[in-house]
């Protein structure tokens, strides 16, 4: 008889290029969550869905729960099961714990030591807890991952320097334009990444800044906090020629800037370069725009390659970080193992969260 198992199944930038990650990313978790709640033997689960990874953390009665979870995800995404098998990873037990620790700490990030992933892991856990799909095991593992991440960020130099997509984007713009004082910047998207990037540009001297989003109220809120202008999202094509730098980070299911619109804008500004920074997944800008004269298009993978050149100082800290996280993962795994064998209701059942009350808000 199989023993209950803590596991993580997923795929990330380590296994899947950008065009594959676009197909893996969940537009909404609601439908899949309902599917997973019906998986026999799946006691607990949480979904981490970001631009660079899709990961499922779970506690199952046996290997069949993992298999059924994977099948449900592939069916929901219309992603071939055989293709997913070729790019996915699977870890169990202590290795799954250590993986989550490294993810939350930024060690497994495309931009080594980046800060955004910590908030994304916390958000994934909060969502799972609010749905009632975590229990004694995942509650403890996620909460300890937050403590571990804070510890290594405080006691090592893994996050030294400007380690974020937003800051890499700003550094790229500075390399192309020099001073940003005279550059006109448009940010399409008002989520966490869009707002953070707008703030990064403002902090580096971008005086002419505009924000646009599908909800004009939200765009106005972000713009007000930055002292920036607000632009209606529907005006993006007609006013594209007015800007030197356009940052795209919407949650749209497809491109919001077409090559033909960019080409039309460039005919109105043939002597001035246009920098397009696409931080979205799926991508916001049609890739063929990169072929246009005087257009410079960079996506998430491009920014990661740029960041690679500047990671040597942080890379020296990887060994120290891993040693700290491994020690913590080993200790936590010894504590978690007894909970796996204990009888527990399945994921989504009421009254199944005795260890978590009041703990999520202060990891």
C-alpha cells in the first residue's frame, strides 16, 4: 500500500521557453481549482502560477492523486500530456520542501535573487488557504518557506543590487537613451509589475510618464500615486508615436500591440527609436515588431539574459543560501512526516485546517 506523499509537479523557465510558458500559464485558476478539488486522494493542494512557472504543491494519498492532478491540468489547458511529461519536473518529500524554499528565496528565479517571487508565493498560499485546500502539511511548509526566504535575504547578499524585472527594464532603457529626463514613457498595465515598473522609471528620473489600463479608475489611481498622466487604454495605437519607451504588462490573453500599429507609429517618428519592453505572459507585443526599423523589442527571456551578465556577485552567495535552506528543509521535513501519515480530510473539506488559524497573516 502506498504511503501519503508531499509532492510538487510543474514546469518553469528552467524547462520551458517563453512560447511554451505562454501555453502553460493559467488565465484563471477557478475552473482548475474545482477540477482538482474532485481528484480522489488529493488531501491538500496549492497552485503557483507566474510568468516563469506553473507549479502544483500537493499532499496525496498515493501516486494516483499526482497523476490525476496532472491529467486535470493538461485537459484544462488543452496541453498534450506527452508534451508536458517531457518538460515537467516532479519532486517529493524533503526535495519538494527544499524546492519551495529556493523558489520563495529567489534562488530558482530567472533573475537570481529577484524580489517579486516572494510576494507571488505568499499570494498563491493565501489563495489556497482561502479556498480551504491547505491543511496541516502545506500550511507548515509554506509558512516555513517564508521564514527561510526572509532569513537568507537578510543574512546573505543574494538580493544585492537591482534584482527585479522592473529595475532590469529601467537599466536597459538607460543604456539605450542615457538620461531618462527627456524620454516619454508609457506603461500599459496596472498590476503589481506594471505599477512597480512605473515607480522604477519615475525613481530614475523619467519626468514624462503615463499609465494606461483596461480600468481607467485603476490607471488613474496608479498615476496619481506617481504624479503621472493617465491615458485611456483604447488610445494606445493612436498615441503610440508620442512615446519613446512603452512597457507592457497586461493580463490580456493575446497581443495588445500589433506590428501594424507599431509600424504606423514609426512612420510618424522615423528618426526616433522606440523601446518596447514586454513583461507580460502571454506576450503583449507581436514578436514580428522586432523586425521593424528603429524598434527595439525585449521580452522576459531577453531581460533575463541581460541580468545574467550582472549576477556574478549574487552567484557567489548561492552556496551559502543553499546550505542554510537545506538545513532548514531537513529539519522541517522531520517535523512534517508524522502529519502525512495522520488521517486527514481531503482537499476542500470544511473544518480541516486545525494548525493554520491566524497564522497566514504573519509567516
